[in-house]
């Protein structure tokens, strides 16, 4: 078997998707107040940003499945759960902590200096506002740190709306690891924990049930990874021809959906939308298409590959930075038209990308953080914790007066 640690289309799609999400939110923050969401450009930006999130879940499923398969190959057919947990935490936690610090910093800056948005972003005549004002509570900080923001905060995190998807992704990781422990290591404790976690999350008071909307999309990425790992997918001409045909059909579905329904067709929180299986198929096809040789021929491969290096950091920090940009620029640009606001938004988009790239050099350096989380996982291993508790209890009992 050939585990493929790097697949070009994976980096291309990760970079492209992060740029699309950031561009869509920048457009909403700076241009949509002028145009409103019924404008054709807004419909397309909304549709593409929703699709980019689904592609993110495809990539996440692909990466995790490949990581699990590689883990099993390195450990003689056994799954090393601690190694897997340390790698995932080293990937997720440092950028998340940095994003929360940025969020708090923006809030303190806007409120402390009484900038636009401290009380309200309303200046009169707006057709749409990304947020009505900056607002931050203790749950907005505490719940993302334990990846429960969609349970305790059903509508996500107010000042950093992009963080809603991280809890879904984190619990997908946890359940994937537990499932592998059951399937590969035959661990009955993992089976019980998987059942309890799955049931508890599904019946949570937040958006736990929407877990099922994204699960097929994420699993589609997992299946792709299994196909590559076992060399069932290839670059044969027939496969490429099939992907091209499916891509044309997918684009036709996308155009038709946007033309008829607008952005609401991609909103899983409203009734009457297509099944998530349709999203799964559409995301897989577009992910494969954009990762094909066509990307290289367009000369965009290097750009998307570069963007993938800081894509996670960009995803988690861009939203509060956009709120700061609204506070700084909207009073000055209030009343400007579509063209000038599009130019302002483009400049803000570039500045946020530059900030995210520089920040990622620190927070996405897994060589630095992996040893830290490896030690933490070893210290917090269930058997070690139970042993420590037992020893402490035994020492305490020895000193109880008889």
C-alpha cells in the first residue's frame, strides 16, 4: 500500500476554499451594506462561501482518514490513539487560541475607543450588516476552548462567526479516533465512549443535530482517502473524463440553484433545502476538479498552494478583523457606491491575508507545538490519571486515624 502524505489537489483546494470564505465575508462586510443580499454578486458570493465550507469538510475528512491510515501503518497495524490526539491538538489549538486573543483584542479596542460598532454599526441606509455591533461574553471565549460552541451557543460565536465549524470538526476527529480504536484495536471501552458521545452530542441543546448535515460530506472525504491509500483512484484518462463530465453537471446544478433560489439553497438551517448527500457529491466532484491539472494550467496552483500554508489561521482570525475594519472604515466610507467599496474591500482582504500569513508562521508551526501536546496527552491519559487518583487515595487512607 502507498500512503500519500501530500496530494497537490488537497493543498490547492484548502487554499482556494479559505480565500473564498474570506473574500465572501469581506464582501458582506464592506459591499453588501450598499447592495443588499438580493444583488446578483451577493448571491454568488454567498453560494460559493457555503460551498467552500463543504469542501473544507471534504478536505478535513480526507486528511483525518489518511492520518489514521498512516498511523496504523507506522505502528504495525495498531492505532496509536495518543499520537493521533497529540497531532490533532497541535493542529487545532494554537491557531484557535490566537484567534480568541485577536477577538478579545478587537473587542477591547472597539469598545475602549468607542469606535463605530461599540453601540451599533447602523449609520443609516444600510441594506445589510455583517453584525449589528461588537459583543463578547464569557461563553464566546470558554466554549470554543473546549469545542462546545455549537452546543452552548446554538448560533455560533458572535464576534467570530467562523468558529462554529471547529466544534463539528473536532468531534468528527474524536469519533473517528474512537471508531478506529474499535475497528482496529478491538477496544470495548472506545465503543462505549463512542456511543455515549454520539448520543450526547446529537441530543444536545445546541446545533448537535446539524452534525448529521455535515457528517456525509466529511465521510465522503474519508472514502476518498481510503481510495488513494489503496490505490483505487488514479489519474487514468477514463477517470479524468468522468470527473470532467461530473464537474460540468455539478456546475450546472450550482448555476441553476443560485438562479432559482439564491443563497438560501445553501443554508442548512432552513427547511426545504437539498439533502446533504447532494452537497457531499457536489463537494467531492468540485474538489477533485479543482485539484486536477486544470489548476496547474491556469497558473493558480502555486497561489493556492501558498494560501494553504496559512489557510487555517486565515479561517479563524479573519472575522473579528473584518469587524475591526467595519469600525475603522465605515464612518469614512458611508455613502460610497459599489465600485469604491469594492476597492476598499479588496485592500482589506489583502491586509487580512498578510496578517494571517505572518501569524501562521508562529501558530501553525507544529514542530514546536507537537512535543508540548504529546507530553500533555501522556500526562492526561486515562490509565495514568486513574493510577494517580488511586495512589493519592491510597496514601490518604493510610493516614486516616483508626
